[in-house]
C-alpha cells in the first residue's frame, strides 16, 4: 500500500485477504517508510481475491484516519499456449 501523505499512526498492521468470498489469510504489513507498507505473499491458486482494510487502520495527523477499503483482483492462468506462436514472428521497431 502506498499513501500520498505520511502515515503517523497504525492501529494494527494486519489486513485481511479473501479468496472467492471466503477468508483466506491475515497479512501483516511491514512499514517501509512514512508512506509505504508492503507484504510478500506467494499466491499459488487462481481465484478472485479481495484485500480488506478496516476503517481507522492508518492515521495521519494532517488528514485523519482511513475509511474502510476493499481492493479486488483476479489471478488466472494465461489465455494462450505454445501453439499460438511461430518462430518466424518477432516484435520489431
């Protein structure tokens, strides 16, 4: 997560990950600097994922607290196989 202003207080660095509408894991974010938090998670399954962040989790002295946020994304297999390529096709300028 990257914020456009400094985060002065974090009530908890735990955010929730859901897969296909069901709770999947808690993610404990690591604070990198005043605006950036990250977590490396090894996704091994296709599906519809949602990261949910509770309101008040991140607080800025200047802007107040964050509201509840949901970030949706999908992980799926590629839509092609090796029969769709030809050794004579190249990308050129």
